[in-house]
């Protein structure tokens, strides 16, 4: 299929690479052109602007940072795509941001679905993301070949755009929690005079075990945090989750604590590092 990827940061670049590997015809655009250029060497068409990027697209993926970025790009590109193109909103923008984008898509007559990406840089590059999709089933059927190229599985959360976002917020609350909890347990073990690696050994293979705890825990023990999921990106998401939970009448006690601990790590200079750097806050 002819697929355009708007936004080639860590996730968008990985997604574009997976689409190329699976034989799709890929066009990419990024606000910072240097981040899109390497994909040209792999066979993608690198566009100069969002409008020209979508001119021949059958599917357009929006893999951008926040609501403002999505709105800006949609405003630039909406009138340039074929009328039968399907736009897939993949950016984590929260409940209110999703409502804004749905309204904008309706204004321009855009066919919009969403497919939130559950995973980090490496799964995006490997095509092993979990895609959290929502929208009319017949439209999602049309984009299944694209979702299959970038994900190991697709979970359909509902028929209305917004259900995928809701599921992504719930999933990222878990990721934020388990990563911070791993850092806390390692710090408690260390503070009580133990080798903190014993904590990971203790949970290994037990009912409380988690592959994620071992992955992020290993980075914490090593003190090296090459970004798979940037800490400030998760801080943004925690804010979106907290806002959505509060509006839904759900307690935000844990979310507020998570917001503080990730903010502490960011203030210490780890905002661009992997989320495992939250361990430094303990």
C-alpha cells in the first residue's frame, strides 16, 4: 500500500522502517528534515512538507508528539490527500486532544481511525508493537495490512475514535507504575544493605515477575539509559492520564505520586533519557 508517515521521531522512524521491510510504498515527512533523511536511504520518499507527503497516500499515519503538532500538520495536509485516504491517528494526545482531532477531521471530511502504539523504539523497529485500534470496523479492515506490518497484534478497543486512546492511557499508567516501582524496590534493597540485583533474582519466575521489571531494572543497575521511551514523553502521558482520570471520577493519588517522581528525575537532567532513569529519583 501507499503509506505516508507524518513524524519520524523514535517511533515514527521505526514504524516507517517496518513498513518498508514489509514491502509497502512509504513516504515520510518530519519537521526536522535530518530525522527523515536516513529513511530515504532505505527506499522511502522524503517529502518537503506535509501536503506533498500525502498527495498519493492510501493510508496516512500521524506519529507526532502532541495535540498541537497533530493539529498543525492536519491543517497543512488535509486538503492535499486523496478523498478516499484513511488517516490513522497514532499520537498519544489524551482524551481532550483526541476530541479536538476528531472535530478537525470532520471539518475537512477526513476518514479517521486511531491505532495507538503500545511499545517503545525497539518494537517499532522490529514490527512487534501492540496496536490499540478504534474506529468503524470496515475502515479498520482497510488498514489492517499496515497495522500488521508494524505490530505483532492489534487490539480493537471500540467502534469510535477515542476508545484506543482510553486503552493507551490505561496501559501507559501501568508502564509508568511498574517502571517506577522497579526503581523503588531496587533502591530499598540497596538502602537496606543488599545487592539490589537480588530483588530481580527474587521475583524471577514467580507470580509477581515481570519481563519489563528485568529490562528496566537492568538499565537501572547499569546506570545507562539510552532512550527507548524518553522520560519526558512519559511525563507528558502521565499528565494526560491524570487529567482523564480526574474527569472520569477516578482517584489520581498514585498518578500524582508518579508525576512527582518522574518530574524529579527530569529535573535532575534525565528528561531525554529512557524512562528507566526514573530509578535515579529514589
